[in-house]
C-alpha cells in the first residue's frame, strides 16, 4: 500500500504498459484516472477495477482534453500526486524520403506534444502543493538510434531532454520529473 491516499492520471492507461500500471497503482492503494482515447477498453478496465478508477476519454494531442482529464481528477479526488505521460504508438514508419508531413506531425503530437501538455497542466498544481511526480515514458530508442524508426527515436530523445529540463524547473518546488526508457515490451504497440 505504498500509494495509499495518492491519486494519479495515466495517459494511454487503457492497454499495454498503461493498463498494467493502472492495476499496479490500484494494488498499491492509489486512485487512478485512465486518460485514453480508447473508450471501450478504458471503460472496461475502470468497470473491472471498481470505484478507485475512473475513465476520462482523452486525446492526448488536444490540449483541452488533457487539461480536462487533469482538472477532473483534481475535482473528483481533491488533488493529483502523479502524472504518468505514457500514451504512445509506433509512429511514422519507412524511409525518411517517403515520410509525409502529416505522419511527422501525428508522431510528434502523440509522442512528444502530449508529454508537454500533461506536464504543463500539472505543474502549477503540484508546485503549489510542494510535491508530486511526473513520469514520462521515453524509450531505449531515445538513447540509441539503432532501435527505432527515425521519428520514434527522435521524439523519445526529445522526451528525455524535456524530462531533464522540467526536472530542473519543477524540482525546486519539490516535484520530481523522471523518464523511464523501456526496451521492447510485448504489448499491442509492439505488435
């Protein structure tokens, strides 16, 4: 029960690493908001777990959606202790010469802009409280270019850099910002 009394928002929490994290956080005593665009899976997981989990439909590329998921959590449970910026997908694939600008924009929006939006919208609340934890899913692909398509690795490297800069800013107020860099994990994303 290491997280008893804590609240969290987990983006991409309806499947894969996100869903496993929802289950772990609840098992450790937390109340969790699943922020995901997959309504069917998000609602099913929330119903399966019970009243310590709520689902808020969220497109992490849209600022108002992200802001609403965070505000809803604070309104519902009085505070927010943890944001897990976890939503992701494989992004644009193929040779750079045939990568469209639309695929570039979507990849960067999901993998990088979403991390910016989540962090932006929890920063004041956590700094005012003098505590909190922001966890960003980066990747080994952000550390070593051999492990990913062009844009996926680029976005994940940017998440690592963003994590460092926001950790320096928010850390002075008692808010921790960390990145995890998993390798290949057997989830629907990898398939």
